[in-house]
């Protein structure tokens, strides 16, 4: 480790060091000759240093948020393009499920289509009659908007089947094009993961895409 003498000798040999590295100067602590008392200038420097640190922390937070938003945009773009390029309902469901699992790391998800199984094209989505859906999740269907939070046992059973007992909280949105034709639901094991106070912009956006892609493939 470099001793004090070595540091002093280096600074004497390089008097412009602090001009080239002003960030080091900002972090130096120089005691005042009068002891504990500090001058007004020293106090101003201290305040400016604290503000500088706070601004750096805020800037780092903004950069982190920007990077996260860029990643979210890229994932969402890939999903939307895959949905738009699908020519069969099965391709829509496969693209949706792959994106939710691989890109968004969603542990539980399900697309439920409403209607008679014999009248709908085969796909990985679950098909349920409208009457059964009204009995189990009627409130969600009537709301015609995305919801987040903890659902009743029978609602979880309807949306997630065998995984219902492992789902603690849910974000779900009905799919609507002239009439309700399905429900997209994602779940998490943590009861506090999806809360009623959180935004549903992403889920609602994906639902809007499905609202335009799915009907032309349903027949």
C-alpha cells in the first residue's frame, strides 16, 4: 500500500493532478484551523458536495429506469410483431406463451377463449362456454378492463386450473371485439406482486393487440 510520503511526493511531482481529477478533490475532507468551527465557504462547499452526490444518485436512477424501459420496449415489440405475423390461432397462443415465459418471466399465465370448443380452431388456449365463464368470473367480464389483485378461489380455479393453488395474485384483462371473446390472465405466487394500485398499461396494450388479431382467426 502507498504510504503518506509516497502520496505527497506524487502530488508534488504532479501539481495538476486535481485539475485532471476534480472528482477526487470533491471528496477530500480538510479540517479547519479553528477546530470544530467551519467557515461559510467550507459550509457552502459541503452543501454543494451533498447536492452533487444527490444529483448523481438521481441521474443513475434515471439511467437505470431508461435501460429497463428500453428492455421492456424490445420485449414488447418482439411479442407484438410475432402476434401480427401469426396466420393461425395456435401461432398466436404459442407466441404469447413463449414471450410471457421467456421474455417477461411470468410464472403463471393462461389465455381463455369463450365459446364452443367445436366451433373454435385448435390452439393451446383453454376453451370455455360463455355461461360457465359468467358464473365463475362474471365481475371481471362485466368490468371490461384490466384488474390486479387477489381473486377468489373459484376465480383462480377458472383462470389457472391445476395451478390455482400456487397463484397468490393476478393481473387479468377481458378480450373484447364487439363482444367478449376471451380473458388473458397472468399470475404470481406472491400475494403482493400484483396489487390493485399498480398500473396495467402493458397488459391492456397486449390485450388491445389480441383484440385485433384473434377475431380474424376465430372464424
